[in-house]
C-alpha cells in the first residue's frame, strides 16, 4: 500500500481552533479522520478530539484482524465516538453536550469506504473529475436537493445542521463504498471552513492539477484569504493513492510495504479527558441522554 498524504489546520479569524484531524495505518489499511467541533455548544474541540481518539483506538484494535465489513466498522466506530462524548458530558455534569461533525475514510484491500455525520466533507477526484462528494446533513443542502421549482423559499443558514455527534438524539450517518481505488485517485476530507469559502470547481481544479502536498496548502490559503478576518477554522487532510514515481520521494509519501503485520502508526494525539475509552450499551445511553435533558431543563427554568 502506497499513498501520499498531507494535512493542515489553521485557526483563521476565530479565537480558537475546534477542528481536529489525523490518520492511522497498518500494513494493509488506513483510517483518515476529520472532526469539526460545533460552535454554540460547549467544548467543541473536546468533542472533536474524543471522536478522533475513540475511532482511532477502535481501528487499532480492529486492524489486528481482517476487517471484512468496513462499513460495519465505520458505523460502529462513529457511534462509539458519539457515546464517549455523551459520557464526557454526563461525567462533567454539563448542562449541554459538546458536539462535533465527523468524516472518516477507511482504505482496505485497495478500496475506500467512508462515513460522515454533519457538514464536514469528503471529495474523491479521479482523472481530473469529481467522482464523489458527501452530502451535508444541513437543511440548506437537503432543501437544495428537493426544492419545488414552483414554490417560493427564503434563505436558509448553511450552518444549521440536523444531526451531529454529541447531540441527545441519535446521530444520522451516511455510509458509502467500498470504491475500488485507481492510481492517482485523490481523497480529501475538509471542514466547512474550506468548502464554505471555495466552490467545488476550485477545489477539484486544485486537486486535479497538483500533488496533495501542494494542493492542500494552496486551497487552505485561498479559503483564508477569501474568508478574511472572519474566516472560520480551515482544516484539510488529503491523500493520493499509489503516488506516481515522480512524487515518491516527497516527505508526504508513505509506503507500508516494509511494515510488519501488527504494527500500527498514528498521527492522532491523545488527551486525557477523564473518561474511560469503553463503550456504552443502549440503556446507559438512554440514561445519559435523560440526565442531560433534565440538566438542560433545570438551566432553562433558572434563567426564566
């Protein structure tokens, strides 16, 4: 398995960076992750970090065996991340839950599968064309795909999502794949700080004509310049499959041919948030959600 990868995250015009990204890989597979902690709720950066830590930990365990069902792994890992965020909020006695989007791509046996919840996106570019893009879980994108031409509609805020990780309601997930990869295929995961400033045509054009080690920083700079002083956090991680020989010696190039079975590498940094990295059963989740809802009601009644 050989690929080039490049990742970068910039704070932009915000007080702090609530985006998180990372990747991990073994001899035969790789997991690429990006989460965007949601503003308007507490500790979005914690939710994003917990999502990455939980999913990478599950990947490390699953990668020791043959993952016959990548979609099952991705779904289970995202739900485990959601539960860890709920657990964190309950343990801390928070009146509201930290929340985050997530997009993750799993490469296994030369094919890519991916999952997302929220509006962090995945783009797959092949031979200069957009082969696939995730559909945001936002009211704006949902309405755009089902608009009635004869009906008058008002503006919709693109930042309003109808699902995410950490919400008291069960998150909705979209799963795609497996898609067999071809040499030169490029997969990019990004937060809305990028695609919210740049049209898909610009994103695809840059990815198509440059190696990821040049395309990614160029795209990020374009988004920051367009966003100006009010730019959102901009985070991108992208890979090129079976990197052509002329780019093979770049710092971004990774070959797993010499990795022994059972060896695990990761760029996901671990933070201790005081939670155990174990799963919650359905009954525990329901109790956690009930406790959070009661805390929200108490806070609302005090304000009233």
